[in-house]
C-alpha cells in the first residue's frame, strides 16, 4: 500500500508541476519533471512520518491520505512560484 501511495504521489507531483508551469508561463522540461516527482515523493514521506509522530503523541489520529497529497503537491506549487519570481527579478 505504501508503494502505491508513493507512486500516486509522484504522478500527482508530475501533473501539478506541469499545470503550475503552464499557468506561470515558465519552461518545463524532463529535469524539472523529475525534480517535481522526486520532491513530491520525498515530501509525502516526510509528511507521513510527521503525521505518525503526531499520532504517537496525541493518540488515534487519521488525517487521511488526501492531506499528505495536498501538502506534497503544495510544495511543488510553492517551488515553482518562488522559481518564477526569482527569474522575473533577474
């Protein structure tokens, strides 16, 4: 189940990265796609560990997989927004 979640997270990161770059009118290539996918998977793992730590301290806690996907894909969007602002400033 964890592997399926990571693959789904990678696909979501890929799609969100593509859509964000199109909206911001920023170039998007294979390197960028790989970075988006890997970043989303890494943030998903970190988020899952954070939710597990909260559950250990707080007791039964089930935030749902949707929150993990939301936080992970949000990190990709923020990355592209910061990247586009940096390129416009130069």
